[in-house]
C-alpha cells in the first residue's frame, strides 16, 4: 500500500540511480542564445510526496518554486547560484520549465565548449563566502518542529533537493534545453505511535521525539555539498560536514496526542548514513517529561531520498519519570537591597516566585485580594515673628462628634501625631532678617502614612491642627537668638492634602485639599474654633487668609503678640473617610521561567522593605494526568540595610 505524506513546498524527486547527462532537444539554438532548463518526474499531486514499496520519494512542481543553478564552461565558472523560477506543465505538473528571475543573470549556449550545469532546490542567497558548485552551503537542523500529529508540512523547510549533474561535451551538437532530475539529499523517518489497549487514560500528549546515534551524524547544522558529483546511495555522499550532530530532536508547535484508536505519525528529516546495530536510540518524551527509550537492535542504513517507517504500540508503564523539579532557599535571612537566592534543579514547564509582599503573595494565588487604600497626609507651613518655636501640633480623633466648640473638642480623645512631621523650622523675622511674604516659599513638613487613623465609624476620623500661644513672659530668653520675651509666633498653613491610593494603581484620590474663602460656608472647608481667652486685643490676628501665587488659600493662625493669657485655637478638617477596600483580583507571581524559556539554575530577588515574608517557589509541570505544581515555601526575614 502506498503511503502519502503532505510535503508543502518541497519540490520532489524520483530515483537516485543513474546519472543524468542528457539534454532536451526542443529545437536547435544559435551560439549565445539562452539555455532552456527543465525538470521531469513521475506524475502525482503537487502537495503530496509518495513513498512506494521501495521507499523512494516522488514529487511535482509548483509555480514560483525557485532553484539555484551553477554553470561551467571548459572548467571555468560562467555563473554561480543564479535564480531560476519554475513554471509547471499544465498537463503534467511533475514536469516544468525554468526561467531566469533576473534577465542579467542568465546562462547562454557556448558552442565548442564543454559545459556543466548543477542545480539545487530550494534557492537560498549565499552571503559571506565564496560561491562554488563544489562547496554549496546547506543546513539540516538538529532541532526540528512539526505542527501536530500526522502533519508533514514542516518537511519543506528542512529538505534539500539536488539535481543530478548535467555535463555536455565540447563535441556535442547544439541543444535547445537541459533536463534536470532532482532528488532529496536527506532521509525521512516516520515514527507511527499509538497507546496499547490497557492504557488508563484516553490520550497521552507528547513533547518531543529524539533520535540519538553513538557515532555518525543524524543532522548537519552546517555543511557544504559538491553539486558537481552525483549522489549515489552506494557511495559516500559528496558532503563536507562543518558542524555535525549525533542527534535530531523533533518538537511540536501544536498538540501531539497519542491515543488507543489508531496510529499517529511524526516525521523527522535525517542525514543519510550507516549506523551499527544497537547504536541508535529513540527517546519519546511525554508532556510530564517522562521518557520512553528504545534502542534499535538492528543495524540502520539511511539512504538519500528514502522514506522509512517504524511503528510502536506504547504502554504507559514504559515512560520513566526524570528530572523532577526542586527548589531550595540556601538562606532564610537577607537585608534590604541584598539578593535572596533560590536554587533550582530538575525540569518545570513554568516557574513562579511569590515574594510574600502584597500583590505577590501565594496565599492570594487562588483567591481575590480586598485591597485597602493607603492614606497619606502632607502640608506646607511657615513660622513668622515670635520666639515660641513649637506652636503647632497635629492630632486626630475617632470619637469626636463634630460639634465645633472647644468644649466638644477637648471632650474627645485625640492622638498626637506631630512626630510624624518635621515641624521644627526657623522663624522668619526672628531667625532671619525678612518676614513672610507672597514670595516666601513654604516648608514641606513631609508626608505621613495616616492609614491607621481611619478607625472611626465608617472608616473615618477627624484631623485637626492645635495652635497654642503661651501667656507673655518678659523674663523668657530665646536660647537660639537671645531675644528676650516669648512673643507669640504666627503659623502659616499654605497647603494641606489627604490622599487615598491603592497599591495596585498609579493614581490617587484626593480626600481633602486645603481651600478656604472668608465669608463662604462649604462642608469641604476646615473650621477654626477659638478658645475663650481670645479678646479684642487679638484684633484680626487669630485667623487671616492670604493668596500667595500658587497658594491661593493660605491660612494664618495667630494671636496678640504679648497676650496676658494663653491662647488656644483649633483648625479642624472636615470628617474624612477612607475609601472602601477594593477587589483587585488575585495576586500575581514573578515569572522566573515561561514555557519557552530555558531552565534556570537559580533566581535572585531584592526586597525593598524590611519584614517577615512567606516566600513560595512554584514549579508547574504538565503530567499525563494534567498540570502538577511542586511548591517550596519558606519564611524569610528581611532586615534593614
């Protein structure tokens, strides 16, 4: 029975035996006229290669197939690697004529001269080396890829057809054309597989089929061929091996599954050669990296232009597990900015690293994370005119009822968070010769994380500035300037904001931004509450509003310069709420290895914050029963630099 295989682009051949030196006499041609080139073969379908009972391959041509031709006259080159394009005969596509692709690169008859013409398919442009028909470069890769089960479409990119040399003596009469006979230089090995009836699973996906020889080459990644010599299965190939390989590995770009119903085929293109009995091994690798090995007991002879078939019924028990993935953490402590190293052995299709940080925690690999917003507060200020150096405190309350009186404010519990900000700065007009004006740049006290302030009802809190002025003491001496008297110090608040931001997002939400228009009532404005000791002597000092360029709502807190009693005022921000937690989905790992990546031996990760982290390394391997995860978990302590 004839075996058909699809051979998409490869122009095919028939028997190698016999050296064709014939010319085709369509008509006589004058000296210097272009040579007509043609090829013939046994009739069949364009996209099919047939292997008859003798395993020989037969092919046909397709329009646009390009060949390369070398020409010689009296032993001298008349053209190297000229491109000729095929036009198949309509009534018989196994025959075709060739025409020059470039009219400036064309071969012409030379009467009275010995001539030689040497061709190959498919055409390739040769760069970086001297062109010669006796050393035409080619490559048969050691790593090949098949689309899926039973598909030989890949064979076209790995095959090489060479024409039997055509040589014409100087005494021969004028000829109208030259007939080439092409054949495949390599062999095709078809491996037919099915599972035995006792297989406990319906389908076994394969990852690779590999042929390995103890000696000799099964692939030639780099080599040259002498096109002037005929290819004879009984003689050594006219090939020079520059880089050889004792193995050929065939992978699959699409699913290749073996079942119990019928045989499926994989096709490897291999170099011709002779291999002693027991010297060639086949390895069939399943999707879980388990391997079924087979040593061929017989001597193997691979001839050019031949198709060989081996059939196997496989048992699941024949597949031996190898190279199971393992990960280790040699050290369980590291410093910020110092790499934590993971060492790995074995094979995994994918490797993920989970640092234990928010967003990368293995505990949230399969469940959604409800992410709380991080709250932060910042303000800009200046001190002016006086010697009381710490007149301002920042506090928050979760039980203040919002009644804007001093009594209600003092009845609530307030937590002093002033230490989170840098409130120590020089006093204009005291430490400097200038006082605060529109051009004076305010001081950034820093940004504080205020997330844990929002524990009141509805995740809320009140934030307030507590302003205090001591009663005047003429005997006080400022230690910094030796100025006598503790005159009050103004506090200028140029800008204040409170923001919410989710770690998974680049943008923030502004919960509060300082704005105040005198005489207007707006729930987003802060409210100033004055203690009972303020009187007419304070004038307009307790609260003034200024617009200074990019700071249009500057609030100044103050009092009389020499008050006889202490003064207290309170700038209370509106009740602020922390946004609800957001579902940000599952945490994501750092991918150490994807399916197409090489297998790493180690991985390093840098932590940016000290803490205790639950680290996980997960290797995922496709097994015959489905994906399998191998998990290594450890507690890692990260200390400050």
